[in-house]
């Protein structure tokens, strides 16, 4: 039994549209452009979102007092906090997407958000 298939014009249009969709999605995903990174600060007093490339000192109120988050030169760090052991200050600065710092006693959480930069090796992958 011989089976012959003759594609119709609509079959060709759907096939070309599918190929175009795959190329478009692949171009968007693998374009290599890094987006803007943002500092997202959360506390019981509210939320703040600031671009990582800005230079600011933000006072964030928590249950124990004010925690100061310093954003400068593409990094964010907690510079002063009323907590007892000051672990949040010793965590240092963060600068890459999905990195974070937390002051748990004062309920302040600082996270970097945005599109991750390509070809960045962190300590977990090394």
C-alpha cells in the first residue's frame, strides 16, 4: 500500500509559522543580553525596590530598630543594624542575581533580582 501526501497551502503556512516561533523564542532566550539588576528589600515596615546601579543609603525599620542598607558601585550591603550578633553586616556585599542578605532578628531581607549575567561561576559551581 503506497501512501502519498500532498501538503496543502495551509500546511505550509503552519509549518513556517512554527519554525518562526521556535527561532524567535530561541533568539530571546539565548540573546546574551543581561537585564537591569534590582535590590529588593523586604521588612515588616514595607518593601523597597531600587536599581543596583544607583548610589543610596536606605534606612529600613524593623522590630528592633533601623537597619541601614548601602547600595553603591553595583553592590548592596547591610552597613549597620541593631541586632545583637551583627551577622548580617559580616555577610558582606551582594552583586549578582539571586544573592541575598538577611537580618533575621530585625526581619530585614535584602535580595538582588533581575536577569542573571551569563558566564558567572559562583562558589557552589566551582
